[in-house]
């Protein structure tokens, strides 16, 4: 017998708040959701960008500068879906921002897998368009 898990409840709230905090560039709040041993993965990252960060300390180092790198960052059209596995969610959303260093727009679409265990995010796997990352974050004189 298969029991479907619709992704309701506290874990779903944590996953939603985790993304919303990132969208608000409220990094302190966003980092508070991470498990000490959490893993953040970008399987299709642009060349020259790391693909895996392990542990809250590495994740804070990787994302901590977002408010200085991006202006007017916002997340839109968030859909959060249960997967049938407790604590595992798929999120679909888009973002808009401006890269401060270059003045270029950074508009992106995402599919993410978020795993919540014991009230903390233990996995965040982000699929995005690496060409948009490379174009937006290329040096300003390119």
C-alpha cells in the first residue's frame, strides 16, 4: 500500500519560509533553517561556479554576500508541491534582480528539491539556467 504525502504541515511551512526568506534577502532568517550538515547542490551550474556546498558554514560563506551582489531581488510565482515522500518538496518559482557590479538584469526560473528533516533543511538542490547565471554575473566589461 502506498500512502501519498501531500506535503502539508510544518515541513511544508518551513520549506516555504526558507524560500521566502531568501527572496527577501533576509539571510539571517534563511540560514536559520539550514541543518548544520545541510547540503546545497547546483547540478547544472555555469562553468567556474561550484556545484556543491556541504554544511551550514560553507552555505553561509557561499550565499552571505547575496545582498551586496544583487539589488531588487524578488521571487515570484512560487509553487510548492509534495512529492509523496515526507519532508521532500519540489518548488518552482522565478526571480528578478539586478547584479550590482554590472547593472545587468538577472531573471531566472528555478526548479528546486528541498528536504526538511527534524525542522531543518538538510538538502536544497537547485536547477536553473546556467547561461543566465553566466551572462548576468560576467565581468562588467564583457
